[in-house]
């Protein structure tokens, strides 16, 4: 499905070539920073829609930058698939938001340029930010000093927290996010990130007048290897979840988030600021369903020693070249986008089936 070691530039060129080949309307949102080779970075939008289109299928890639390699693969392949079937100019519009966190994709990071996890950033920053006292007790593990010290002390602190809370609860504390330490893990930021405001602007432009829409946010890294897990994630039940259950039946996992919530899906149910909730809030008054596809990769029982851990300290140290840098980047790409051709084929085929079900359901609405 794609080269073993793709790059941001390759992803973008393939996406744009497919979009232009099939006659998409294109727009480009230039990011203020550049990639590791000095390349300009963009979130690109491809639109296939007749004038006055009221029903939309939306695919968003790259919320967690390095996970955008899977999302981009699927977006590009889906354009080709629909074009081959003659379905790109129908009643349902297709809105493809390609690499909403282009900096994270280019640098092969899960976070954005400010070390922000975008799925903790979609908040009302005029209100008090969520507190996570459990994270405060372990933040020192993720500081630059910890990365430079003998590992034995950090290992001891980590293991003491595992014994105190249990490994599952400790990971839930971490995943809940935090808003005090820009140098820490799962940092949610103190203001809306560039990607946050850009996505909101795209949605306002294309979906403000829609009647019906189904949107997918495309992710990897949680769940069983090669299993694309379909989820509806929100703070509370909303009408679009019933449509999701009707369309997908037992394929669907429902995750209701909250400070004390847990889930066995591999994501954090305790986190706030999800893209999914922001989309649900923005689309109130419309028949709208927000979905997440989370493709499982490798099992990692803890953060310490993981590709995510090594990448975090690499950037804290500012070590952005050399053999260690290159190895860490290979490792984190492999974790979130395995080179295994069968993995890539399976997640694409299953994702396409999920897209098709949504597209077919949107098309059937309002027909006799």
C-alpha cells in the first residue's frame, strides 16, 4: 500500500496528485513552521461536491501527526476507489482534511509543534482547565533532567506508582492529559493550537449549511495488532450515536468520557478536549455522527522505554539529527504505521468498508 519509510512530502504529493486527477476542489492551509528538511508544511483540503450539497462524508487524518501515515494512505486510496466506481460526484459530498497536524506528521511526532496532544486541546480556554493531580506525582519522570539521569531512580519511581495504582490506572492517569507542563506527556496546551483553529475554520466553511454528515477521525496505536477499531467517543450520549449503532451494529464501541471514566479500548476515557467532542458540539442541530477509527499496532504495557518515550526525550534534548535521531524516528513510525504489508492492507480494507457503510447510509437518507 505504501513505501516502508514514507515521508510527509511523499504523503502530500500522492494525496494532491490523486485529488487533482479526480477533479477535486483544493485549498491549502500553510503551517507557520517547517519540516525537518526545511520543507513548507500544509493542511490540504480536497472537496468533491455538487453546488448545494447538504450531505457529507468527512475524513480527517493526522490529528496525532505520525498516525497520519495511515490516515493519508486511506484518504488517497479512497479517492481512487470512489473514482473507479463513479461515485465522486454524487449526492453526498466528500470532504478530506489531509494531515490536520502537518508538523507532527513531518517530524514523525504524535504531538504538534508545541508538544500539544491535539486530542486534549479542544476545550473552552476561557474556563478553568482540567486538573490532574495524579499526573503531578509523576511529572518528574518526563522532564529533561529525568532523561539525563541514571535510569534506576526513574525506574524505581515508575514501579512504585505501578504498585500503588496498578498499571491500567496509571496509564489512565497519564492519558487523561494535563495542562500545566509544556515539557510533559499528554499536554493539552493553554490556548487553541493552530490545528484546532484550522479544523474549526474548515468545518465552518463546508459544513455550516449541511443537513447530514458522518465524520471519521483516523488514528493508530491502540488495540490489537491489525484490528481497526470503530468508536463513537463523546462526553455524553447524543442522537448521532443511534445512527452509528444502526449502521455498524456490533462493530461499534461506544466510549463516554469523563474524569472517572475507563475503557478497555486502549484509549483514555478520562481525557477531555477530544476532537470528537468538538465536532459534536460544532454540529449541534444537524444529523451528525462523529466516529474514530483506531488501528491497533504493537502491544506496549507501559510508557517507559517505548518509542513515544524515546521520541519525547529526543525532542526535549533538541537532538534532531544523527544516528540516534534516525533510529528513534524509524521506531516511532514503525509503532504507529507498521511496515508489514499485510497490516496495511487489512487496515485499509476494513477502513474502506466503514467509509462505504457511512456513505451508503447518507445516500439512502431521504430516498423513498
